[in-house]
C-alpha cells in the first residue's frame, strides 16, 4: 500500500515537473521572440546596407507556416486558408519588418530556424 502511494506521488511529481518545464520553455520562447523583434528593428535602422547585401544571399521560399507571425503575440492580420497555409490580411502593405524576415543568418526566431523555408548560403 505504502509502495502504491509513493508510486502515485512520484507520478504526480513527475507530471508537475513536466508542466513546469513546459511553462518555462514557453516563457523562454516568448522572451527570446520579444528580444529578437526589438533587436532586428534597431539593427535595421543602423545596418540597412548590410541587410540589403545579406538578403541577396537568402535562398528558399516562405512555406507559409505562419509561425513567425505569432512568434510572440499572434498578429491580428494572420489567417489560415482551408489547407492550413498562412494568409496575411494586409499582404500588399505588410510592414517592412515582415517582408525582411529573416534578413540574415542571425535573424531567426531560434525555435523556428530549422523549420523556416528560407536559408542562407553559408549555412
Ligand atoms: S517561419 Fe519562415 S516559412 Fe514560416 S511563414 Fe515565416 S518566413 Fe515563411
Ligand atoms: S502583418 Fe502579415 S506578415 Fe506581418 S506578422 Fe502580421 S500576418 Fe504576418
């Protein structure tokens, strides 16, 4: 009986630890996304020419996963079509920062780098 109780307790503790880890991971992703969003705007202001050059090395295509549009907060203009592909409601006049993502090899949300369709030549 005591053994069963301790097994149940252990299960509860493991479950709790998993939940804490999941929440910590979400917080980590959210904070790093906010930091990148801030940093990339500043970087753009002072490094336009460098960004123009690095964008020429960008290969691949946007896969329309839409994940970069809700890396921190979900953008109000993000929608999905019936095939699950992202649609930007303001595509023709979307913000410059959206068009430029990712503008160099450091400009990825770290949790999205492996799944994004854009690549840089030296990667
Ligand atoms: S993460 Fe990359 S592939 Fe996905 S929508 Fe953004 S730019 Fe496109
Ligand atoms: S404006 Fe369009 S491209 Fe930019 S984050 Fe929103 S949905 Fe994505």
